[in-house]
């Protein structure tokens, strides 16, 4: 009985084996689907056909060209180069030439004086600095109006007509508001917006 534990240990060691029973490895369902797509040719990463393989037999020449053409992910074509002709200076139309000739035969028009508000030189105080800013802003509004409406039909492509119109509205507002302040500026802006 003394040898019983040794015999039991010998029996256990002899019956045990070092080889484990393993089941075959399997992939997930998603991986199996990806493999099937690759085998079917549905893959985004499809390889080009080998050059050594002969093209399949097809009936028409068009189908032959299509079959021998390698398959790429995207059919990339070079951008077309467009050559544009050089710009030429536009010649004035016959009507413009006739208008210019008519103007040349007329008496030269007198230039109308453009009235602008020029601030008097005074010692700079806070109020005078604000008035100067208002005067500059008023002059800018008048010039901007003429630039914006220079091709308007009522001015007839003449900057002088526009400036006379603007000066007239300026004089009307100056009659009501003697000092150049916010009221004068808003008066000019509303008169110019109305017309």
C-alpha cells in the first residue's frame, strides 16, 4: 500500500497526452461575406487582369475592345486643354462714333461748378472734429451716389448731370439744416434714396 500513490501518479501521467484536440478555426460572418465578394469580383479593390491571359472570345469588335481593356477602379482621363483666343479691344459701335462726332460739332459746354462743403480752419475741438467727419461723410455719400447711378437713364451717362442733381439735393437740405450734423446727413441720404 505504500506504493499506491506512486502507481496512481504513474497511471495519470501515462494516460494523459500532450496533444490537445483542436477544432478548425472559423471566421466571423462579416469576414466570410467579404471573402465571398472578393471571389465573385464585387470588391472595391478588384485587381487588374493579368496581361498574359488571353481575352475571352466575344462576337463584336466593340465587345472585344471592352474585354481587352484593363479594369480600373475609376476611369481617369486627362483634363481637356482649352486654348482661348487672346482678347481683342472692342471697337466702338457706329452709333457711338456718330454721337462723338455730333458732340464735337456742338459748342463746348460750360463746366458747372460743383459745390462741396469745405470746413473753415478753426482750432480743433471735439465738436469741430465731429463736424469735419460729418462733412467728409456727406461728400463721400454724394460721390458714392454718382458712382452707383452713373449709368442710370435719367442722367444719360453724364457725370455732370448727376453732380448737379446731388448738389441740388444738398442745397435743399442745407436750407433746412444749417449746421452739418446728423440731421443734415440723414436728410441727404433720404433724398437720394427716394429718387
